């Protein structure tokens, strides 16, 4: 588990308004998969629910996206060395795998229930964002590997590409046929945690035509100074960050004192991480665990002859810093405050009109002198290869220029227009730019930055583009707030778990 790149977050203050909604109980018929971006995330976020699943006889598997081999500060303290070479980073990746095996054994799991994919720590968001159809795979700057370097990994030697990561999860989900998948929240401020959510959602879309898709339950690990207070408080109730309360439905799972104690014991098995943040890690051993369920957001259709009422749009709010919370953005301090204030995002809203997708990017003030706005739009159509679908990246520069890319290839695209209205940027693009046939779904995110420093961004959200009267798709009712996948154009209807 790593804090990752600098991403803007609000000071996470929990609120007493959190409603303790009852979580659907785990049954012996359940097949549980916990996806952890790094070793220890599975214990921090779902160590209690795994104990409960094992206790009732449910099938449980844990998938580790990475081996957590890039936590440079913790590793250097652990070894008391200023510099580590690639072999030493690989040593720590293997060590963290052994620590995860020991930790999950306390929770009731055996090594054959653990699957390590071996993708690069601190690299999976870059892989998701920039490496579809890339000529060369991603290369870790810690291990210097561009392929899975761990011999006992699920697929030793496979390239660091998004196609490989997706294929691994799809194959495992097809084999295990999970009823519930637990993964990190897409608004978690660690980039690997966000990437894990995206890869899981994509894998669930891929299998949804051939088998009932699982419910997806999201756990949060990194969000500003959350969870407060730090240190081990086994009698305290864990509550969601205040800023995420309206982002889906939150559920609380009570733990018995014995389950909390075992979770604490499992956490402290991750000794490499305890060197820097034991006070933080043990704060997840509480009297409960919390999970969110997120719906697929339908993009409203506005008649072609109407002026757009943006109150009818689907809105995605920015995850932004409060003034007093600079804990995870040390290089922000050198930036001018007025420039930060001039470029901070507030939200991005989406509508469809005619054959166009329209996004309204709202800024708190006008763009600063060095600010760029980036809009990422990845369309998905069931039954077609997501890897070859366009990965659209629209960059609006400080001077108002518009650059459009498909992956890393710049397009000579004049059909994308950007209009500045007060503190809004209105981006209009033909839906055909997202694919030769209209996508069923859309992965989208917005980011603003000063130079190379990301100052504000939204989480990646999954939208439905198939909710209009001209389509046969419908959004089925959501049961218990869980994210459900509508049937594909030719696929059978599904009813949740």
C-alpha cells in the first residue's frame, strides 16, 4: 500500500450524519473475491468481512494487483539504506507477498486462496490511462521490469499492459464466478487504488454477457487525513469520509471484538509497512468495516432544439484539498496560491444532445497562467474489444488551444469544440469519436494541473450511454445500492448476484 502520486484531496472529516445501513449478510452460497492493489490493502479494507465469509463457509479468494514493491521510503527505513537497486526492490516485493500470506492466515485463508498478479506498484494507473495498444509495455522505475518478474505470480513474464491486467481478472472471474467483489473505491487518492477499481469494473463488464455479474463493494483506504483519530481504537466506529457520503450508498459491517482483534493481529504482520505508518494502519482495526456501492450513471439526453439546462446533467464532483490539508502535496507549497485558486476544478457535468456528448467543466475561477484541463473519455461497447476502442484525451491549454489524442496519437480533429462561458468550459464532441458504433458505457475523468503537478481531479466514473428512448438498453433497478450491469445488446438479462 502506497500514498502514490500527489492528488488533490479534501481534509477528510467524518460526520455523525452517517447512516448505519445494514450490509447484506454473507451466506454459504456466496463466492467472495477481494481485489487488493497492494499487500495489506485486503486486510485494512476487508479483513473483517473475510473472517465472516470464512466463518459461514463461503468461498473466498484474494487477488493482489501488485506486490507493493515501490514503497521506497518504507523500504529504505527497513533496510537503513539510502539507495536500493532493482534486485532489492524485488526482494521487498517477495517479502510483502510472504507478509500477506501470514496476515491472511490469521483471518482464516490458506495460500492457495491468494493470487498475486505481479503488476508494477505505483504504475497501474499509468498503465490504465496511457498504455492501451502501446508499442512498448510500462516499465517500473523501481524494479526496472516491463513484465511480471515474480516466478510464483499468476502469469510470470507477461507484459505490463492494460490488456494483460484485464485478461487476468476476466479469466479469474470466469473461473470463480464471484457473487461479490470487494475493491478499492475509485475516489481513493492512491492512483493504484483507482486503477484497481477501473480494472475490476471493466472485467465485470466483460463477463456480464455470459454470467451473472457480481455486486461490487468498494472500500476506502486513502483519503486525506482519514480515518481520524489514528492509532488502535477497537471500540470506535469507522465512518466514511464526509466528502464521499453522497457518492453512492455506504454500509457498515459490525465486527465482533474477536474479529477486530484478529484484524489488528493481521495488520501488524505487514512489518515492512509498519516502519513508517503503524499509527495509521492499525487505525483500520475498528468495531466495524464500511463499504460503498456505486451505480452506473446514465447520461441524460437533451432534445436537439433545447438550450441545455445543466441542472438536468449528471454531475461528478472534484476531490479537492481544503486549505489546511497539504499532507500529501509537498510540491504544491512552491506554487502561487493565486494560481492554485485560479485553476481549481469544481465539477464536470455530462449530457447528450443529438449525436454529441457534451461536458461542462466548472472551475472555481478562471484558468491560471499555467493551468491545463484534461478530459479522458474511454468508450466501451459490449461484444467489442475495449483495447482497440478509442481512448480519447482532450487537453485544453492555458491559451485556449484544444489538443485531441487517441491514446498517445494526436488526432487532427476539428469536430471537438470548447467554449468558455464565465467559469465553465463547454466541451462538445461527436459520440462517434468514441467508437465507430455508439458505446454502451463510458469511463471518464477530469484533471487540472500546473505543469507536471496534478492539482485537482475527479474520480474515474462509469457512465451509461444507452439510456435513451432510441435504445433497447435499460438500467435495471439497483438492489441494496449495488452496482449492477445492464445486459449487452445481444446478451441475456441479468438479475444481480
